[in-house]
């Protein structure tokens, strides 16, 4: 999601106080509503029993009760208690009083079919409450999401699309009317509305779990043990889609829930400014930065962006000093893209300065630090535009697909690059080792998912599995 190449390669104290901004950023973003699915597509936990939206024959809900059910699906803790204890006539009002808990309009939550969704978008656009570009993006998102979920073959796909998209569009509409501003360190909003589960539930029906894999699940377990001991974990990763955080969390939530829910993503500014991305970003832990690639798109804003990046860097340093932090960063500075000639996907090259700056930051903040190479394969779910775009509001292509996640052995700098006397050669060697590990893991995942060779694709360095198959339903 981010590159730190703009920071100086000097000592840690100079690094933390230097006034230069971090370099580039890019992010994988989340998504919304309720979903439950039969075991052929999803892990056992997701048998058809989701309380957030019951997808079976039932009396048609009245507008008020339908709205309440959607709100209750994503309300936690005291907010849930407040709603449950209130009389029927005051439940929604109570939620609305809790800030961003409820919608300011029933336009989307009351939708009973596709026509209600599409006419609702047009109505709000005609009334001037939705910018035309946002309205067009909302309609496009709905159509593409519907097509992708229908690809899954799930017998309740249409109901899933309606329940998920009505909540997504409602959250987008809320933010258009009352924009949320992200601080340098954003903590996932879990109540009164649970934006984390909102994102999980939106991406879940896009993942073909029968054709998804996790590499080296034992290393993830070892990482959780280190976190409990107060150590910090840095994941040096490739970056494929806006949905990366949700994919990572969905593949780990049964076996490694602490990582799934507590992972902090170094996130580019586009995913915290794009109206269709923001609700999903609100459900993730983020260190927010301005991308180097877009630093000078508006020259008069460059200085402001640089100062904001310095604040974000300081927030990251403070977090690491406290220990028990796990941070994800993409030192390529953006999403992977296919080869323009062959169409083949592969991890984008890592920036050595970005890797080195992150390493020095982690190693000089007091708590023990461990750096791991992480490979992610999920480009088919939500591929990026073929080229980097300056404008906010990219076209979103969505598909139902298998996905993969793998972590390699810890990369110790002294063991890999300690013999080099030249600092630049040492940085180059360390970055190369991390990148080669990510690429090797990616190729194993690629063979399993797209080569249809499944678990027999494991290599001596990468043992792939489907760990959700070995977890009993709850």
C-alpha cells in the first residue's frame, strides 16, 4: 500500500525527525452487508444461518422493520443493547442519535428489489443529494457486484446481492452527506455500526473458497504468538486490489482471528477519499498516507500532503514503540498489474529504499521486530485499471474467484545482507530476498488456483492448505 522511499537512509533518530514525506501508497479495500452460504463455497462457519439477514422464506418486512434488521446486523455492544431495549418506534431514532449508526434516508435500506435500488439512485441524484459521478459509480458497482455473485451459482445469490448492495449504497450515501475524515492513524470502526464485518460480508460471496489456499499456516500461528509476547510484525507484501484487506482477513479469520482483525494497513489517500471506497476503509486499521505517485497531481497541495505524511510516520513510530503491532506495507507503491504484452500477473518490483526505511523504523523503536514476506493473489476479484489513473473514481470490475495468501520465513537482515560493507548493496540484497520469496510464494498460489493443481502444488518452502476445512462449524 505504501512506499517509504522518500525517507532518508540515515540513523533511526534522524529518520523519525526528518521532514521528508514517505513516498508512495496504495491499498486494498474492504466491503459490506450480510451473507451466508452453503458449504460448497464457504468454510463451515458460513452455513446458512447469518443473523444479519435471514435468507429464507419469511413474511415480507415492513419498511421500518426491514430497516431495523439491516441496522441491527452491523450494530455492536452498547449500540445493540440500546436498540434492543428501545420500543419498536424508537429503535431507528436511537441508532441515528449515535452518530453514524443509521441512514439519514430509507431510500436504499427499504429497497425490496433491483428496481427500488436503481430508482433510488436516480431519485437522490435528481434531488441533488448525490453527485452524478457518484450516482453513476453506484449503479455500475451494483451491476458488477450482481454479475459476480451470480457467477458463484449460489441459490440465494439474488437475495445476497439485494441485502449487501442496499447496505453498501446506504453507507456511501451517508458519507456523501456527512463525509468522514480519516486521522493519520485510523482505528477500525466497530460500533455502533460494525464497518469491519460490513466489509467482510461484502467480499465473502466473491471468494470461491473451494479454490482458495493459504500458504504456511504454521508461520501465521507463530506470528500470533510473537504478537502476544509484545513483539512487532512487519509484512512486506505485494498488493493486488482494493479488496486485499478483506481477502486477507477472510482467509485467516477462522485460524488467526487476532491477525485478521488487528492488522494495520499502510493506506494510500485514494481509498480514504473515493466515495465508493471510504465505507470499506472505515472498517480497517489504517496508517493513512498520500501516495508518491499522486503527490504532485495538484501542485499547490503537495506541501500539505508531505506534512500529513510526516504525521502518519510519527503515528506509526509511536505504535511500534508500544509493541504487539502487525503492519502490512506494499513497497511497490501500488497495485500489481498484468504484463501489457502477455497479460500475465506477477508481483510488482519492490522499492529498496521503502523496504530499508520500514526495516529501520521497526528495528529502532524498542520492541523486538520481525519482518516477513507476504504473497497475495486475488486480482480477479477486483482488478485495478490497466494504468495508474489520476482521477478519483475508477471503474470497478468485479468477479467471483479463488484467492490465495502465503507468508514466508522471517527475513533476518543480518543473515541476508550483513556481509555487505556497502549499505546500498546490503539494501539491494535484502530487498531482493524479500521480493524473490514473495514471487516464489505467488507462483505456488498461482499454480494451485489457476493451474488447478491444488494442494499438490506445495513446494519445500510453501505448504499450502485450506485451513477452514479443518475447523468445525460454530
